């Protein structure tokens, strides 16, 4: 059995929102590529302890607080790695390359321009995504104008990642002009707007991306859009999750059926742990009230499960 190399990875962010990266020595595995700082977890050592030690040795800083971001398992031809990625919220000292490694600070979107090991790509995806994923669906007999008003309200409220979910639309009721106006609203607010279950419409509108239902996901045999557009999906089961991995889905949403009083929270945690990409969990799966409010405590619960953040539905 191939030994899995457990690595603690730290994400450091400066006051401008830039992320610290380092270049690997040319003599090591994946040499010359850029990476996020960190190193191997020693036997008997926790990931947090390893992270603190590695960042002290590599960068000369002391970690004050950190929180889980994502776990990624990846198999290279010659080894398997488990990246235990932590967002370092606060630290003491000024990072410097104590091992003579070149350092750089880049905004999340700029990370796409550098060569990284394949295992690091989901980390970049996670850094580009916000904490809250807002789903806006049409209500029975709701006019396009009213739905656009609700979309505008969410954008004014600061939503940066939204899914526009039109259930069984009549083409003469939600015409193409409706979608075009929605796209304009999203761009005006610097937000990412995904269309539900319709990759062809995304191509027609030059939209940001698509969100796939579980059934649509399983029907596909390849990623429906190029890498420059977002592709997300709903996953209820490990079978759907594994298929999402094969297709190269960017992130997944666990549906509202995962309620804390119906599905054990450990089942939710297991599905998240198995996912080598960012995962959004429904707010009502971790909130202990029907009255869902986006609070720091709720978001912290999602982080502790290993999730990217929460999904808020406005159907």
C-alpha cells in the first residue's frame, strides 16, 4: 500500500487581500512550481501543530489563530498526498524565506497565472470563492420583473456568488432578455451568477457558469464548460461526488435534505471530507432553528465541518 504523505498547508493573507506563495526548489518533487507554505505532518503530530512548526521554520512567523479551509487527497504517479489546508487568520512576525525560497504575494485571481502542483488547484478555487452561496429561485406565477427585483436586493445586500434557479420555465414567460438583464445586474455588482442546469444557455449568454442538478451531473460524461467558466453541482451521495470529481467540477453544494434532525452531522462531515473540492452546506443543516440567519457562529460551524461556507436559499 502506498504511504500517504500528510502535509499541513498555511494560507496567509495580507491587508490588501493578497495570498503568500513560495517557489519549490528545482531539486525536489514538483520542483520549480509555486505552492502555499507548509510541510509534512510528523508521526504523532496534529496538523495544527505541524502548521505552526513549519511556518516558524520556513517563514519565521508565529501562528496565532487559524481555521480549516479544505482537505485534498491527490494521487501523483509516484506518491499520494493529503493536503490539510488551514487559513491563518492571525500571526506574529513578517514572512521571509528562511530556506532561500522565493516568495510572492498575489491576489486570488492572479494565482491562476502561476504554475502550481495539480493537488493545489482546489485550494486556488477555494480562495476565489466567498463564504455564502445564495440560491434564488422563481416562485409560482412570479413575473420576471419581480424576480429581478429580488435578485437586485440580494446583490445590494452584498451577495457575490449566486445561483439563478428557474423551475420549469415557460420560454415566453422567462425570455432570453430576462437572463441577459440578470447577467448585466451581476456584472454591475461584481458578482458571479450561475444558471441552473443549462450549459447551452450559459454559452449563448457568455454567462459566468452553470450549476448542475444531480441528475444532470450523472448524465454527463465530460465537463460541460471550459475551465474559464464555473461549473458547480448538487451532490447527495458519494456516487455523485465521485462522478463530479471525474468531470472536474469546481465546487459542490449539498442539498437542503441534509437536516441535522434527519441526517447525522457526521454523515455530512464524511461527505465533505471525501470531497477534493470546496463544498457548501445548507444553512438549515447546521442551524438549530427554522429561522435561518447568516451569523458568524453559523459560518464557523460550517468551517469546523471542513466546508467552504453555507448555502442560503431564497426560493
